[in-house]
């Protein structure tokens, strides 16, 4: 008689039914108001789906560990680090990227404020900063410099343009809240 543990250690009768995660699957991502059909590996992140499969390179791959915020996008209006979010989890949700902020050829108020306030230097973090700043205002966290700094703290700027970023958020806040 075989001990119970030995039988349990054997191959599962359904083990052949598991799908290889590297085999592409079909999914649709709604990006900037448009449905985008994709065939991708289920382990693909939103960031890689945007950059590698859809050609939307505005969101940057900074640390690839969710620590710098360069990859920030909005999913259903909430900011997320897209390098840690699986594309499969974003199906049936609205993904907004920096490319989708402008409307009818006019920059979003936050984009314009970043230009007006010179709130960037090298520009690498700027798309993530802008997306996070839009969410910061929409969430109601732009009431003081300290509050803006706190709610923007997940986005790192290695060039240290922080005072100008705070000024840009303050400039755009009123216009975004009005409309």
C-alpha cells in the first residue's frame, strides 16, 4: 500500500489541462476612449501593453518596481502604477494615458500648467507626474502645498522640479475642478 503522502505528491490528473501562461490570449483594453484588441501573454503589464503592443510610449518605464511613478496612468479615474498592474485586470475598465489627456487639439489644463510653470527638466517623469497631478486634483487633494506634496509623493523627479510641479498643480486645480 502506498502512503497517502506519496500518492498526494504524484502528478495531478488534471495537470495537463493547465494553460501555458506564455501562450497569447485575446483581450480588449479600452485606452483613451477606444477599444484596442490585443493578443498578449497573460503576464503582460498595462505598461508593456501600452508601450510594446499599442505604441503608446508616453508612459515611461522607470524603475519597473512601482516605486518611481513614471508609469502612472489612470484606470477608471484612479491613478495606478502600470508597471505592476496586469493588463488582464484592466479589461472592461477605462485606461487613460498622457496621450489621451489633450482634447480637440487643446492641451489639458494640467499639461498647460506644467509648461507654464516650467515643471519639468529632463521630462522623463513628466507624463507620470501629470497623470498623478490630474488624479490629485480630482481626488480633492490640491488644497495646500503640503497636501499636494503628500499626494504627489509617489512620483519621483530626479531633477528636483518639485516646487514648479506644486505650482503647476495649483495653477490647474481651479480649471479642472470647474470642469
